[in-house]
C-alpha cells in the first residue's frame, strides 16, 4: 500500500510531498493544476513507466528528477538523470536489475488517451500487452528485453552492404527463441483475456466481442527461417526485420466486425471500461492487488459508466484519480480522500 509520495523536479513540481489515503486519493481542481503529474509519478515509481518519455518528465531547467514513496513495507526511491537513466533504491539498496521491481505494485490506468487502444496503431495494443504481461511475468519482461536487443543488432547489420549470413544467424537464433516465447505469452493472454473482456462488456448491453492475437509468422523455427529467406532482399533494402512480435497486433471484433473504425463513441467508452475491469480481474487472478489510476475521465462518462468505475475502484487495493468536479468524485468514489488543487 502506498502511504505517501514525494516529487522533486518532476514535471511542474519543484518539490511536493503528498500523504495518500488508505483507500486512495482524488485530486480535484481545474485543468493545468498539476493533477495528472501526480498520477504519472505514481505509475513511474510502481511499474517504471510514466505517461511520456523520461526526459519530458524532468522539470524545466533541471537535469534530473527524484521520486520517493513510503509504502507499507518501507521506502522506495527512483532517480532519473539525463544521459544516465533510472536508478531504483529499495530501503536504500540499489535494485538490479530493475525488472526485479516490476509487478510488486501492479497498476491499471485509464486516461482519455487510451482510446488509441481501439482506434490507434498496432503499436498501441502491443504496448498495452507488454505493460500487462511485464507486471505478471518476469520471464516475459526478460524475453522482451533480449528480443529488442537482438532486433536492434540484426537491423543494424541489415543496413550494411557487406553483411555476411553468419553474422545475421547469430542474432536470428536469439530472435527466434525469444520471439516465439513472446508470441506464445501474448497468444495465451488473448485466449484468457478475451472471454473476461466479453463478459464485462455484456454488462453494458454490448454485442458479442472477441480479442485475437494476429501473428506475422507462425510460432515455429522453420517458419521464421523460411520467411527470412523469402524476405531477405526486402529486409536488406529497407534495413529492418519484417517479421516478429514487434509487428504483430491484437484484433478486437464486435459482432464479427473490427472495432477499429466501426465502434461508436458510446461503444468505445464501454469497451475501455470493460477493458479496465478485465485487467483488474486478470491481475487479481494472478495474485496481484492492483492500484487503479483514473485521469480526468469523469466528465466524459454518463452516470452508468461512471458508476461502473466506482464499483471497479472497490476491487483495487487503492484508487488514485483526478477530476474537476468535487461532487462527482464524492458521489462516485466515497471511500477515497479528496484534495483540492489550486491552479498552478
């Protein structure tokens, strides 16, 4: 459980210390009052991912930021310096590798930008699956890291006119082993997640729904090698790898039709709320007690959908949210503490 958080040179804050409610906290105030930055700090400190790039989180005029939190079991501190990256300390001891920390405090977040999960590119849905799976499986996080390293090396070699097949094979062996591991875990996620998502979506009177993982190459070594042989000239001309999980997608269908480009605005809102219900349920099924982050979503939802988020918050370990309407927060999230935020 998060008890307090301290931000130094983070976004718009030179320094601030915030006590956090046992069931959560709502920061209520006008836009541009620094509310979202607090949620971003919580997510960065818990799963090492903010809402943007690290260099963008550093306060203007500074070269580093520091986040520090008091949790039930002790103190965690994150330091970021431009050009040096992140360092995480637990009870004063450096955490290495950083992957050891991810998943200790699982997070589910809902922001207006999440509409890109439905309407955005395949990269948005890959990022979604990576965020969820990394919190559940250290093995997935390790496979993803090794795959990206091998992909970068192979792409660099493909750009060279004098590259030898033996040089490519060294990285291709790693790409195949880690790529297939990633493919299998993503496919397992879609198979387990799809019925959960469909069940929650029916609570809004939604039509039949399914979520499937679309492969770019079959999960067999021979299939990868055959594809590379077929695509070798194109890959060398473009300087990049044309198959693998870095290009694959999750396809969401409503009543047999792709949700992207088909779903109405109301359906999109219902889908996103159902998605967050399913994420919380999935994390809880894996033994986690997720923290729920809700960023300025209240004014865009009707009473029924807002009520669904209120019920969801009771399944989370803590809920942290931002809003502009005090009464809406008190009516929907009566268990959280409320902090008024002045315009900065």
